[in-house]
């Protein structure tokens, strides 16, 4: 049996699960179906039908679905409860209709939704599987007619008195179907829905989900000032995710430079390096260096960005990147150098140690050690302690020893305590 046949069978079983699995709430239904839909999409990419989708001769190879027959057959299966026999029949049913569902036009998806609503009232407790099928069809329709899909889902959610967060969550999932960014048609329809819901007092723009959706809209429309504004208002983890994803939408050097400048002002301190690291990963080391040179940043933010660029793709060229970093630093804040050392150590412990050994005594060496030692404690606690003891600044030495101590104790408390006693270091890390 060919590989793509096996994958297709997996996809068909996934569809059966999509229709069969019980769920009580719409957001639970969507969460469970997400993985199944992903399996279906990945399988579809490998099937002959998907491979020939760009050719007119292969596009309509599946016969058009008869909605009435589809609904009748589904009704006949579901009325028999949730026995093993019912599950087997659902699997056969999914195999039969997989191609028709995948290739169904918008008009057919809407027709199927109407039939399911008629045959299986969605507010009934025994219609969970039908609701799952209905939600799948509405989500498929959202690709072509998002305004209709929003209104249809909203109507069902309102009737079921579901929290507005459920609608926001599902609309967010639909916005990135196939793993692609929100398309402009979807963005316009979603913005209109959000504005209407806001005017009616149904949503609060301070809601993180609303902020994420409005960020997606602004990005899809190429409205960079609006996108930056939305990012600035997001909570920590959502902000990091949005900033990292935003890199894909920066199509020109000017846009990338502007993003570095603006995000350096609005991102939380720990999130800015993640954005720059993603940009360096996306654009490459040399290109991102050029962007940094032309960007207008505070000395501290410049150094943070430089450290993130130098730490991108740790490898044989990292010593040369470290040399560039040392020559590029503009501020007295040594945290950027410590962060660079930490990241290098996590990827190449021996390479980082060798580099630090070449540094002359002073603030830069101390900063590099303060980033190296706590990370090195995960690999060799005793060596990490020895490095920390070479720090010249008492406060920095104490703080670094305490970090090393905490890390090593989590791995081997007895060994850590014994070595600290051997070195005459009190257990609170003070010298």
C-alpha cells in the first residue's frame, strides 16, 4: 500500500472522530477538532487530489455531494446512540464523504449547515456530534464568506447563551486556518463584527483575545502603527507571541528597521530580545546587523539587540560574532553581554568557556561570567562555582554564586552543599 494511501486512511479516521466525539461546549468542540483538522490538512497535502488541485482536470474529480442523502444517512447513524457499531458506521460514513466535504463549494457548505440545523436542533443535548459536524462546515465556509460564518456562529452561540470568549477564541482559530496569516477579506469582516459587538457592549477592547484579533486585523491590512499599538497593550506571553509572529509581516528593510525602533519602546524588557532573535533567524546575521546600524535606539536597547543578533545560530562563527558584539556595545549596562553569554553556554558550554577565558579582567569579563556560571551549573556545578569565585565585584559575585547554588541544588543538593563547604562559602551564598 502506498504511503499516501495510509495517510489518507488516517485522515478519514480523523474525520470520523470529528463527527463522533461528544462535547458539551462549543469551545471544547473546537479544541478537540483542531488536531483532527490539522491531520486532515496535512494528509490532504499528500493525496493525489491535493497534488492535482492546481490542474483543472483534477479539481472536480469527486462527485458532488447530495445534501439530502448525506443528512439522511447521518441521521440514521446517530439515532442508534454511541455504540461500537455506531462508531464503525461513522468511520465508513466519513470515508464515503471525505472527498466531497473537502471540495464542497460555499453554497454546498451552507446547505449542509441548514440541513443539520433542521434535522438536529443544535440546542438539544443529544446533538453533540451533529453540532461538531455543523461547526466544521461553518469553519470551512469562513474561508470564503467570513461575514456569513460569523453571523451563523454568533446566532448559535447567543441561543446557547455561550460566553463571548468562545466566539472570540473560535474566530481567532479560523483566522489562521491552514497555518497562514489572516487574509484581508477575513480581516475586514472580523473588524466589522468586532466593531458592532463593541458598540453593543458585548466585548471590551481591553480583553486580551480582542487585542490579539485586532492585532491580526492590523497586520493583515498592513497597518503597522495599529499593529504596534495592539502589541503594546498585550499581556506578557501574548505580547511575546505576537512580536515573534510579526516578523513574518515585515517585507522591507525599512519596515524591519521601523519595527525594531518602535518595538524597543513598547515591548516588555524580556520580550524585545525574542523579537530581535526571530528577526535575525528570519533575515540572517549580516542583514540584521545592517538593520541595527541604521536603527535609532537608546544605547541600552541597542546593546540588547546586538546581543540577540550575535547569539543567533550559535556555531563555529560565534567567536567572530562575540568580537563584533564587544566592539558594538554603547552603554555601561552589562546585562546584554550576560544574556549573550548565557545563551551561548546553553548551546555550546565548552565554546563559551573558551571564549570567556580569552577576555581580559574587567567589567566585560565579569558580565560574561555572570551569564555563563548559572547556565554552566546545569552541566558542571563545581566548575560553575569556580568561575563565579573569580568575579571581582563582591555584589555580583554574591548574586552569581546564589544563582549557581540554586541551580546545582536542584540537580544534586548533597554535591552542591559539600562543594560550597569545601570552598568555605556559607549556604546563603555570601563570602
